[in-house]
């Protein structure tokens, strides 16, 4: 847990080895409920290298001065990410008409 939103990360170590590596993040909302989208890679232990880019949208609740993880949606591929982008752009375009 962290008291600062900028310190939240998806970096994860197992046995001292980094197995999930954060590449970037964008804070979508701040406040008592905060939303962050992360770009990250998971380690392929068989090959000993990090795999393709993945994306995760995560929600945190700030309670007692600490951000607590509450939920996530993982976008597992670039194809899925592009479909989400296309859907949102389509809906946003409808609103502008």
C-alpha cells in the first residue's frame, strides 16, 4: 500500500525476481476512488525474457491515508486494446453529432 497515488505500481517480485514490470502509467482519476491504467510486461520464466505489452485498468480506494487496491480489468493483447479504443472513439463520435 501507498499513501501517494504516484507511488502505486504493478511491478511485482517473486523470490526477489521481477516478474511483472511496469512500463508506463496514466492516472485517469484522483480522489477517494482513483483509477490508473498501467502498461506492463510479464516475465516468461521459460524463456527468461519479458513478453508482449499488456494493459491493466485498476481502481484504488484511499482509506485511512493509504491507497488500497479494489479491482482491475486486464487488457490482454494489443488487439483487445484496439477494439476498446475503436468502441470508445465510436461512442464519442456519436456524442459529437
